């Protein structure tokens, strides 16, 4: 789409100039009403394109939104080969994996072919990851997003151990700019349809052989905050099939929890720094985090039996996304747990 051009004609009445200005102001106001202000990159409103990466299956690109969970994007998928797999898989450590990112065009704020770069990042699984300090680049691919769905393949070379990550995809385009970006990654994701996030991990403990996963919680603000870790199980709880989930907070986080009065529901202490999750909907409450902190603790999944069923466990950090704000979902991980043969 071309840019708006003004042609000066000495004989044109001033009324025409006023009409043009009125039309431009009307277009700009309409763009702001849709959730985006005037272009900051020199492109006119008429030249605006809009490709988006879905946060959830029902996402149509409107920004900001209150859809949840925003950290299970269906448009980011990890596969072991350059041929797209049916469902996303855990990356294989030490070899090249491939991440597939889907761009949906058009979104609600523009149309036409959008040209830009898909950027891919990783961080420790969990919540409260500040932008950009907690994110490490995986790679980037320049592409054009045509009307419909464009799939971009990004090689992930030499995946580091232990092989469990949060993934972040960003669509960076001169004609499809970000609305705004700040240190709160969860806020950025809600406010920009150019940003999406995927935190899904498969866990396969065998009887007598636990599997351990890292989980990080962070403070995205510039003041100390109190944070909750929520354990929500969909369907039948893992514990009903002989499974156990234990959070080993480590000495620092455990001591802060003790100082807060050991608050929580559906939990019990089982070790010097460990808390077992015994309820289908459990919570460890009021963990103090200082500005910029993002400590990691361990989640231990174990079982004494084998089951053919898959258990879904969402572990979510709830904390302020802004200084003085209310607790909200600032990130989490969905664990798909299926027991394996010894």
C-alpha cells in the first residue's frame, strides 16, 4: 500500500487543504481507537500492515486483551527436524532443533503484505521474566507475511542442557510496529500482537525415577513484591494415580516463605527446603522478591505406578506486573505428565 502524498496546487482553494487535514486527523483518531496510536516509524496510517502471533487459540490479534493463559501460544512449535511435527516437543539437547512460528495476516489494524523479521528467544521456564535482560537470542529469520498464515522455520543449533525453556517469538516490522514495550514481559505480550510466548513441557517419570524441572519466579518491577506460586491440575490429579509433586525452594526462597508465616493451601512441608503439593489446586503464597530478582527452584515429579493417562499440571506465578499493582498471571508452565516404564 502506498504512502499518502500531498500535491501542492497554487490554484487549489484552502478549503481543500483543510479537508485533507481533517481526513488525516480522522484516520489517525480511528487508528488510536483501535488500540494503536499514530505510526512512529514514518509510515502513514494507510501503509500500516498487521501480522500477529496468537497467544491462545481464540486470539484474533486485538490488543490489549485479557485472554489466558498467554504463555501457551499455539503458533510456536518445537520439532526435532526441519519438517513440521504434529505437536510441539521438548527440544533435544546438543543437536539442531527447529522452531516453527506462524504469522497470521491480516490482523485488525492493517492489511497487505508485511515484511520484517521473526526473532526467537529463550529463558528459564517460569514467570516474571523481564524484557530484555532475562532473554537469550536463539536466532532470527527475515520473511514476508502474506495474507493467510505464513510459517517461519528457525533452526536452533546446539540446544544447551538441561533442555527446558520458555520461548519468546517477536515479529519486528517497520510497517507493523510494537504498540509499546517495557520491562514487564507479561504486559508486553498482552499489549502487542507481535509478541507470543510458549511454556509447555513434557514430563515422563518412571516408577522410582523422578524427573526434575527448573522453575524461575521473577520481579518485573522496581520495588519489592510478594508473589504466589499456583499449582492447578486439569482433570484427574496426578496424585490420584500414585504421583507426587514436590517444590524444592532452596534455602533462600524457603527461608523467605518461613518468614512470611508459611502461607499457602493444599501443601505440606516434607523436607528442610521442600514443600509437597497435595491438593488439586494448591498455592505457595507471599514469596518476597527484590527488584530484578529471578531465582529458580526445582519441581520434582515422581511416581510409583505406571499409568496410560496424561495429567495436566499448570504451575503459574501470580505477582504484580507494575509497581503497586495487583497480583496477576506473570507467567507459568504447563506440564504434560505421563508416566513411563522403568
